[in-house]
């Protein structure tokens, strides 16, 4: 059962008139549904949006809490006209796009934490999960999954996360329309991806750096293999890698893994 009126309206009338949108009630993961759609030849910029997910996924195998009626959970299918080495930069472009879109409809200022966390007051408002699909003889497809905490009360989150996460409701005291947000985020995502394809990464990187939540701050980087490096963030470089200068002055180029501000986890 879909709880809020906006969502019901979105399903009945469609917030996005010109594109292929698959509105779901409950699903496993919209990224998983989008992958199946890619395999069936779904068009570029097709969207899968769900009211709730039973197996919502975050980066690095983490779970993404996706209860009904409160959050925005969607995936968009891209087939970027970009060389393979540019694909990791798409999550940065997407993070920028989502921040701009949320700001447009809320008058809030969001910050970004490499590679793709959206922060409000230093707390996590949302995140992006980018996955690629390679089918024989076809251009690489990218599935961009976006999760945003919209109308979630603080009690919707487990106790150990409550000082690390936020939602638009928690921050502003007001409910926000998930359909307006979907339309705004979709429009801005398409704009930033097309900007990347036409004009390259530099402009996106410059805009991203203006919102960099960890620039100059001490942080720990935990590599995929579990190695911990402590240092100061120098921000992302032109390859989309995060540069971290350790105590010996050695600069580490980070393309995957998790980063945490020193003293936090
Ligand atoms: C992260 O911050 O780790 C990324 C979270 C991404 C969550 C979204 S919700 C819609 C899409 N479907 C998923 O299973 N995950 C992404």
C-alpha cells in the first residue's frame, strides 16, 4: 500500500511525461530491476522508482534502508558516450546533480562526501550506487541508483545511525514531495551527464569541489582489502580519484573503498 498522496498522484499521472518510468510499490532493489530492463533493451534514461525496497543496496555491500512512504529510491539507465576510464567519474557528476536538484526545490545547501554521499549538516541525506552492465556488442550501460531520505522521521533509523543520518523532514520539519524531487533530480542528472559528454569533466569537478565536505580534513581511508591509511583530504583529482596526503607526505590515489572523518566512523 502506498502511503502518501504525492506518490499516489505520481503513479496515476506520471511525474515524467516524456520518458519511460516504471513505478513500483515494493521491490527488491531498483538497481536490480533496472539491470533486468537493460538486458531487455530498455531505453537510455529509463527510470525505475519504488515506494519501498526489501533489498536496497548501498556501496561496498552495505544495506540501504528503504521503508515505504518516506524515501525516494530510484535507478536510471544511462549509456554514456564516454570512454571507459571516465565511467567512475559519473558518480561524482551524479552526486553534484542530486545536490543541485535538492537545493533547487528546498533552498538548502548540501555538501558532498567523496565519492557519492549527500550531506546536510554533516549528516547523510542520501547516496548513489553506480553499477555497470556490459552486454556483448552493446555500449556499456550504467545504472545510477539514487536513495534520498525525504520524509523519514529519526525513529525510522536504527539507534546507532541516528546521529549520522538525516532526512529533509528531520532537517526542515516539513514533508517534501517525492514526485517533485524525482522530477528535479532526473532533470538535473540528465543535464549534468550531457554536460559531461559535451564538455568533459573539468567543469563538473570544479562545481563538485565547491561542495567538498572533507577537503583539508583529517580522514581514514579503508581500502577494499581492509588497509587503513590516515591523512588529510586533498579532494578529488581530474580522474575522479580522492587524493589523501598521509603523515609522511605521501599522496594516495583512492578509487574505491570507504572514507571516514578522523574521530568518526
Ligand atoms: C550509498 O550511499 O551507499 C548508496 C545508496 C544507494 C541507494 C539507492 S536506493 C535506489 C537504488 N537501489 C538500490 O538498491 N540502491 C540504490
